[in-house]
């Protein structure tokens, strides 16, 4: 099997993993294991989408404490996370069930798929795992407790979905310095910052530091 066919096969298998995980939600339920996502996340997404479709950037939410709490100051507001903008702008907000699918469920499915695929390529390209171990690693990543239970905090999911891609591009840029790699790594880091959970970025920097330290030790060992 050629490398291109292997990657296409991996994409399909990761997609099947994600669809299987979301099968309860896709069959009509309001979550994977419970419906908290419909009680809070969807309401926030609906508020953002309704404002953006009217050409308004929501800085205040009059529905919470009469607007006393600035919406832009909420650390978990992913209003400025660009990949969500098409979902917000194109959603049919007159149909609540369809709106839930478009602005809450589909973005989650997309990021779970992004996470699984990123972990596969990270293990396959960077760690040099063969196809099956890399695929099992992707399965373990998106079926880990952090993903299966943290979907009610989409900001955490978003950051962790981009993390494998960031590490992969970062290490690739160290091996062969290219301007486009630096740009892509910086863009991914910016997406993680705008995901709406800056406190979580502390853990990301620890992982980044550990990766850099590991690569440094490997280089020292290779040169000795």
C-alpha cells in the first residue's frame, strides 16, 4: 500500500472512530453521555451566532446579570476563534434542533476528528510508529477521559485538538527551518490562544517545554 493510500485509509478510520463516539448525539440525544452541552454551551453559541449574523460583535450579554458581566472578558468565550465563524454565520437559528447540530455538535465532531488525525500523524511521522500503533494511539487519544467527558468544555477540546499538530509542525521546523513552518506553528498557537481557555495554555507550555527538552537531549545523544 502506498503512503497516500495509507493516509487516506487512516483518515477514514479516524472518521469512523469519531462518528462512533458521537453516535448517541447524532441519533438525536443532546450529548455523548449527558446533556450539559445543551444547557450551557449551546446557549452561549446561540447568543454569539445571533449577534454575528446581525453584524454585531457581542461585547455584552444583556441576558446575564443585565449585562453587568462583559461578555468579551469571559475567559471561556471563544468568540474570536476563527474556525467557528463559518458555523456561526451560516447556521439556521430559526430551527433550534438544526442550530444545535450546526453551531455546537458539528464543530465538536470536527475537532475530535482533527485531534485523532493529528495524533496519528504525530505518532507516525515524529515517533516513527507503524500504521497500526499510530492508529491505536489516535483511538486512545480521542477516547481518553479528557475527550470523552470534557466535550462539555469545547475550549479544552479545541486546544487539545490542535496540540498534536503544533508539536508536529514545531519539531519539523526545528529539523528543517522553513518560513512557512514557522508561520503555520505560530498560526496554530494563535488558534489555541483564542479558543477561550487561556488558563489551560499553561499546561500546553509545559508540554511544549518537555518536547523541546526531549529533542535537545536526543540531539546531544546523536552528537556524542
